[in-house]
């Protein structure tokens, strides 16, 4: 029988591919969009991680979500440094979420408040994705816009407290396999993972509409 971490990875694979191959992300990574598009994307991430991390403290002692609340993963401070670099010291004044981002952040906040299993689904799709595919984005951003390697502008993708990402991901998957949930709840978590990817893809689509490639 497949482990829960395998089940979750298999079930979300198709949605994951759709998110990664969105035209906005392809254009961004292909160097076809300017740094303003990258800054706007970084700004959207701030809203999602603010929802994830502002609810983390309450869940630290929760039997289901608690084991996943790992301060070494927190991204908000890094995002804020990146935004200050990209937008200047008054970045907060211009901060605005796309409707798709508002919907995504609201769902994360709802799960954090009411459903620990759902929170784990969002936690998994975000942080494990950042540890993996995020490194490709960092590399491209450094080359395309000349950011200092692992410096301001790309700090979001630099997990300074995770010395061995491969080992960390293995331990994270072991946590998933040991999650305190019955089979029905596990199925619900898998469905929420798919929803998280869909919400993320909707943000990419909205960004693509805002930054169309000139024909």
C-alpha cells in the first residue's frame, strides 16, 4: 500500500505540472518579462505566506498540524526584505493583492483557523515546492535581473536554516506518513492539496493577464 506522502504527491502531480507550466511562469523564467512582473509576483506571495505564518503560532500545539510548524521554513521576513529591495522602503504602502490572491490567502486562513488537516495541505504545497522548484526560480532571477547570489531580491528562495534540503524533505515526508488522521481525513487533505495548486494556478493566470507579452 502506498504511503500517505506518495499518495499526496501522486494525486497533486497533474495540478503541480499545470502550475509550473503556466504561461506567466514560463515567460518570467524565460526572461521575457521585466523585473516589475517578478516584483508583482513576490508581492502576491507575501499575502499567501502572511496567511500561512500568522496562523502558525496557534497551531504549534495541534496534534495534526503542530509537527509541521517549523520556524526554519518561515518566509515572511525574507519576503519583506525582497520587497524592500524590489519596491523601496515604502513597499507596504503599495501592497495590493489580486482577487485570485485574496481568494487563495482567505482559504489558507480559513484552514488555519478551522481545519488543521487542510492547513497541512497548504503547508506542504507551498514549502516543499519552494525547497524544490523555487531554486530554479532563484537561479533564473539572479541571472535575468542581476540580483546578488542568494541576496536581496531572492531571499525568499534561500532557506538558510535548512542545511540539507534533501534530508529535510525526507523528514517532512515521514511526518506526512505519520499524520494523525484516518483514511477519510487523508483523502480530504489530498483534495485540499489539489485545491491549493488550483488556487496557485489562478494567481499565475491573473498575473499573466496583468503582464501580457506584447505581440
